[in-house]
C-alpha cells in the first residue's frame, strides 16, 4: 500500500473512532460541553478546513481507482473473449496473475476511498443532527424552567393551560365579540329610528306655523 493510501486508511480509522465517540451515550451536560468545545475551538475549525481539502484529494483518488478497476476489468473481458473464440492465449499465467493483482489493488483502493468519503458524509450529518437535538433539549429545559416560575399564575388561571381549554376560551371570546357587534348594530338602528321620528315630529310642529 502506497503512502497516500496508508494515510487514507488512517483517516478512515480516525473517522470510525470519532463516529463511535459521537454515538456513545453521555450525560447531557458532558455532551453539550463536548460539542461546545468542538464548535468554538479555532484549532478544530482550521482542522476541519484542512480536512475539506483532504477529502477533495480523496475524491480524486476514488475517481482514479474506479477508472483503473474499469480498465482492468475491460482488459480481462477482452482476453477472455479472445480465448473463447479459439485464438491463442492472450495472457499467460504470470501475466494473468499480474492483471488480477492490479484488479485487486484497484478494487481495494476504490473501496477504501469510497468508504472514507461515505463515512465523512455520515459524520457531518450526525454532527449536525446532534447539535439540533442539543438545541431542542436546551429549549425544552428552558421552557420547563419558565413553566415552574409561572406556576402561581397558572394556578390562578385554573385549567387554562389544559388541552382544549385555550380553544374553548377563544370560542367564548369570539362569541362575545359577535354579540357586541350585534348590540352595536341594534343601537345604531334604534338611533337612526329615533332621529327619523325626531325629524317627523319637528316637521309636523313647524307646518301649522307656516299656515298662520
């Protein structure tokens, strides 16, 4: 195994160790402290930036390994077809072993680089998911603390916090608003009727004075 593929293998083992560390059940305070350290440490931020560049080179190695596997497989397929057609042996024993060895090494490199890239994606999504879970847990704990501080106010409101009670109160409020609107319409109609009757009375009182 060449030096760069040895480094890729070391990176794969490191990713496996990190993944096992992330999924190990820890107390909330420990896990929160760990992820706070990872998120805020400038050295780890630089390391992550370097790893992004490293994964770009690993992707290039993966593409090259896939290309090598395809070429070796094509070479073996061509040799097998030539032998099946009754021609002379295209590849001798040592040559065929050499081609098989190249195929094995190409496949090994392809799997090594492929699994390293795949595990990097899993680590990234796991890290983001755990951060979201920690944020939600902090919000839940905060809401629970506020709920305890407002316990006296909730006791005064009775069952206002129970399921369905808020909807019932909203319904009562909308009914009161509707009753208020109907009452306003009735008052307005009575006021208009009163004004009309006042105008008629005023007109009947002024008519005899004009005749005189």
